[in-house]
């Protein structure tokens, strides 16, 4: 998903189908609704005397690709870190739950408490993920539960208060646009965080599933507004049979004036294009287009970034330039072109080769408190 997620704002479309599709399975043999955990894999570094951590707590010689992706935690007075992964790289027992064997794909949820013992404001963040990572969503739930792995709930399927990304590395510690200075999210003390992590291993070697998330505080006196998350869901009812090539279109309207800071696509391997338009008075204006499902383009709408319009002939992504404000009388319309060249029926599920999604993600600035799930009214056109 997008690299600048903040507070939760999802479409009114139900997410129950996505919950049912949250599974751990092989991309080549999985059937819809399966939830089989991947088999244990050999650990090339553990119990061999070579795996360790350095002075900053980062892995050394773990035996898996991506040790260099580790982020040292920020100083305690500046922020905090959330970590998905083991803390003992020398123990095969501690490492095993985070290893994904070859030809496997998994999505699961890992629960931890945030370490802040008072309410804080988060103004910036960094994400980093090992190879094979497809998406990372970090939410906050109202009810506390035990730390560790557990079944994903409905609220855990979208980018929430603490962000989300499909990009391996994200650095959002500052924003160059002057109109975005002082934007933050408010994080209650010792919040119940949940990390929804999707990893795909198409290689011949086991992979370590691991991600680091750093969050940086903002002084309350410097807070000028609240960021919110755009998470508009299309494709919940997908039943795309083999050989079908079709465009699916959706639209949503906010219930109050909303400034869109950025947009990005979340789609899977059989989606060849996602396009989005701002529609005012019935007149559409193209604001976003993406052709790459695995590395979707993020377009920012502010006074600093100069974007280029897309070029369908060369499959070059792009979008409009300048601030984008949606009024309740406007709509954000988006569509996905899906070409099912596989031999299975594509449904709305996490598996990228046997499932498909058409989700518009991004960041917004609501006029007051973060928007609620029903603050966008959405339709299937």
C-alpha cells in the first residue's frame, strides 16, 4: 500500500471478504479460503554460531537476505520502534515462526503494545522490510489482547493509525510542502498495535519475514492538523473467470471538504492498469494512473511536487500537479483493468496470483478529527 498512510478511513464497502481471504498458503497450490501455515524451513544461520546482533540491535549473518534493511531504533526521547520479527537470530526455535519456505505466500497479523506511556503525537516515520514483502499495514485497536500472532480481525485489514506501505523502504520524517507542516496523528498511551504483513517467496531459498517501523514524536505545540488515510475498496465481489478481460469502476464522495495529499494503487498480478479521476459537475479530470501492480507509483498533490501526466503508449505512470480538494459534491472515481490470463477464478483475496483487488490508497487532511469508515459514500459503477 501507500508509503504515507496515517489515520483510518475506509470505504463503506464491507471488508469481510478480505478477512476470509487472509491466509498463509502456497501461491501455486492454494485454494480460496485455505489457511494452512507454511512448513518449517531450515535455518542457514541459526545454531551455527554465525548469527548475532550488532550494537544497534540489527541482525548480522542471519543467513537470510536483507540483514542490511534493519533500522536502528530512534532515541527514546525522539520516538519508538515497532518490530515484526525475531529478536534472537541465533536460535532456530525463535527464528522459525518468521521463516517462509520457497514457493509460499503468507499474510498474518502480529500484535504488540506501543511503548509510549503517555499520549503522544507522531509526525514522521520510517519503514523498512526484507525482500519478498508485498504489503505492511499497521493499525491500532481499541481492545487490548495478548502480544504475538493471532487471527486478523476486520479492523486489521486496512492501513490505519500507524500507516502502511508496499514500498520496501519509506522515509517520511519530513514533508517538503509548506502547507503540510505540522500534520500529525495522535497516539494514545500503550496502544494495541497490529501489524498485517504479506510476504511472497518465489525464490528457491527460505526467506526471513521481517520489518522495522520507526515513529518520531511531534511536540503538541507544533501540531496544526491531523492526517487521515484514504483506503477506498474496490473488488470485494470479484468472481473473474479465466479468460475474462474487463474494466471495473468505482467512485466515492467525502462527507466534508477533504484535501488529498497523495494517491497510490493496490492491485494484484492480473491488473494491468489503475486510473483515477476527480469528477466535478459531471466532468472527470485524470489525476492518477499506474501500470505496475508490484511497484505502484505514488503521486503527491501539493505546492512542491511537479508530476507528469501518464503515457498509455509507453505504460508510463503519472498524475496531475497541484493541490487536490474534494468537496462533498465531487467524487473520486477509479477503475482497474483486469486480464485474467490464469486458469483459476480470481476473487477478492490477498494471494497476488490467484486473487485480485482494486483499492485506492493515499493520505488526506480532514477538516477535524480523523474520518470514520462511513465518511465516504461509495458505489460500484
